[in-house]
C-alpha cells in the first residue's frame, strides 16, 4: 500500500497511518517491562482478524521476517500477551514448517502469542492430523493464510534423498520421495552431499505439500476457491534468516496473490 501525502494534508496522512496501524492490533492495558519501559500487549482480536485478508496476512509475515533479519523485532511483553489472549485466540495465519530447531517460526516471522498457528514436523510433510488442524485453523478459527515453509540444508530432505530407514522415520521420509523424483537428473550427484540438489528437493517438497493441501481437503479447497484464504510456500535460509517466498501462491485453481506481492 502506497500513501501519497501532500504538504497541505500532512496531518491527515499521519492520522490515517495511525488509524491503519491501530486497526491491525489491539493494545491491551500497558505493563512495565523489565528494563523499566512501558510496553503494551498488542494481540490479534476478533475485529483485526476479520479485517485481515490473505494478501495482508502474507504482507505481515514478510514484514515480520524483514524485522527479524534486520535485528529490529517488535518489543514485546509476553506475560501481558498471555493475559490478553487467555480468553480467546484470533490468529491470522497457520504455518506448516519443519521440526528443525533453527527455524522457530514465531521468532523468524516476529510474531507474538496468539498471532499464528504453528504446525511443525520433520520435512514439513502433510498428514491427516496436520490437514485437520489446518481445517480447524481456517474454517473454525478464522486464519486467512496457510504458509508452507521449508528450509535450506534440511535433514529430513537429506534422509529422503539418501534412502534412510529408521523406525517410524522411514514412513515420514517416504512422503518426501515424490519431491525427490520430481527433480530432473542433470548428471550431478543425487545425494545429501549435493547441497544444491537437496535445496531443490526441499523447494519441490513445499510445492508438493501445497498441492496436496488443495487436493486432500475439500474444506480448504472450497475456502481457496472462494478467496477466503490464501496458500503460499516459502523457503527459510539457515545462513541468513531470510524467508524467500516462492513465485507462486495458490488460492483455488489460479494464482490469486500476484507475484509482485510475494517475491522478496
């Protein structure tokens, strides 16, 4: 969103920006932070969630990640957020990410308590339980965006590439195999030692999961077709902390979130 402010209307423009920002969050009574400064508990509310669109939800994730990368996260009072969200939750997005300890999505996207639903499993694979959780998050609790976020140098992807077999992990890695097979053979090693190949598979796996969400859930597919929710994929870089959103976003059978809105 671009705001054009003329000199004569400067005060009006500033007021409009202030109203826009306050409409996205609800500031609960201020609490005193440990450093002695006063910090309000800003949490999602029913009204702010209702005003959110899939595009705005994606924008919030992008801006949050930019703050994280820049080292300028929002100042938060988590005890105050706990109290402010105790009576209800109104997250704006549900994020499926990998179990990897270096990819904590609330921190990576600079979100607080009650802001996003988080589903984590090795390889960010999809199963019925996670799919049901997404249906709850969107159809029941009002989330406006589903984000599937893989990451670089993923151990689960490496395991699938190398045909690792280990207890219950074997079945999980089998879910990634179609992504492995989807990468054309360019003559380079198709093993975990080929980091470029591993990252290509990780990205293909994100796209595969996005496709499966739509195909396996009539509830979510209907919401996508009606434009009530969005579906987007991304890749987290372990070296930089940056999330690169993929050049496609799916809401139904077409691309509803233009590429210029999702590219970094």
